[in-house]
């Protein structure tokens, strides 16, 4: 694996590295870790790779790795959003597969451009919508697909955080608040797309209409930091999505509730090893990670027996393990791809534009 981004001060770069190497199917061996050659060299030392493979830029890495018999099989892109398209384009046109942090790009037009590049290159491409890697998220998806809830009637997904409740400080906040690097969306692009993807991933439904209300609460911020919207799904179900980064006291409160005609379910990211099922006869069922009765998708995504908690890093690692399956040409990988990326970018642009215009309900198209 070659890593693009993940230099000094990066949060997500080291997470990608840990997740990729957790199952020992993948090894980080090269990288263009920063736009600064010196910082890229320092990052290479931190990651303990061969100093000769800590490259000053992406083009040099791709050319040098192509000339090696043991060159990289794929790249992981962990840069700010504005670099996703050029980095992915360079790698795919060099014949290298790509796994990329979300969202796919900074604009929907760029996402369509990337989709065309992926189709032409014929190489695997994946996006790290991390929460789709949790075993009990996959269990919830499988149960809904098997009809355990009956027809889905309502979906409520929330993702509150509080870390941006004050004026921006630090590297992570700085680039996320800069539209030239993050795109037009702030909170909606950073965490709102996670909530949106989780709702569609678990239910198997697709959003067709939305009503969005996005706001910038902290004075001086150039992008939204608080958002909420109503959703309408393709089966007629109603839904709501709340995402906020100014919710004081909240940490990483992603949660989802899905109500069907026969049962309902609830899952919280901060308690990821518990899935509650509520039946229409009054019974409450607690499904736990590691349970022997879990379906095949959840069992495949689990590493430890019941009572041994697994969390964010393991879920992230499941996406990399899925990606390794794709690279080997195996079936069954659930890792998100460019279709998910297109829908995420469409959500960002549709919600931002509709909210700014006070447009009320609008059609959701990709």
C-alpha cells in the first residue's frame, strides 16, 4: 500500500495505516505523505518505511513504484477533500487501485468525472464510509433485507458532535472550514454524509426527496456547522437526519433508529457492540457482537468472542479487508464504492443549495 496524505498532524492517515495492517493482509510500504517534501520524509520515518519510499510528491511515487518489482498494489488517499480527485486520477491512470477517504471529491461534477475515470481504468475503487464496517451494522442490514422489520416506515439518523462549538483552532478544523479545500459543505460534508450513507446502507432504501435547513452558528465560519433535514425514501418512508458539530457535550454520537411494520431497531456508534430490536408484540431483543446466531456478514466482520468489545479501528479494518478481497477478485465485499460517493456528493450540494434558497422540499438526484 502507498499512502497519499497522512503527514505530520494528520488524524485520519495513521488510522488508515492501523486499519490496513490490522489483519496483516496489507502493508504500508510507500507514501507521498505531504505537499512538503521535508514533511513527507519525516512522516516516512514515523511510519518506519524505507526512507527511499517516502516520496516528495504523488507523481514521483507512482513513477518510482511502477519501476519496482515489489511496487505498490494500491494507494490510500487521506488528504483534505480538494486533493481526492487529482490523487485518485493520477493513481487510476497509472493502473493503480484506490481506496479513498470520504467524501469522494469536492463537487458532484468532480465525482462524475471520477466515476468515468474509474470505469475507464477498470481498477477497484473504494470509499471509507467507516460505520458500514461495524459487525452489528451489517447484521442490521442483513435482518432488514430478510424482512425482519417488514416494510420500513420511518428512519431517524443523528450525528451530533461538539468539537467545533468554539471558533476554529488546529489543523483539522482549519482545512474543514475552508471551502477551497473542503468544498461547499462543512458539517454536512464531514459527518452528514456518514449519517446519510448509514441510513441507505442499512435500510437498502434510497432517498428521493429532502428538505434541508443548514446553518453556520459560529460567527466567521465560512461553511455550515449545523444541519438538519427531512427525508423521503423510495418506498415512501419518511426520515430525518440531524448532524451538528456545535452540540456542546457531544463527542461522536452517531445513532440510527429504523421503524418497520413488524419491528424496529436501534444502533449507537458509542455503544457499537449492541443492537436493539423492538418487536410489535412488546418484546425487546438485545443482539450483541460475537453472538453465535449472527449472520454471515456480521460474523465475517467480527474478530473476537462475545464480551470482547470491537470498535472504530476494527470497523475501519473491515473495509480494508473487504478491499483486499476486491483486489484478489473475490466475491462478497461490502466496501462502499463510487456510487456511494456520487450520492454523498449529491447530498452535500443539494442540501446546501436548497437550504440557501429556502426551497422547501426538492427532488434528490445524482
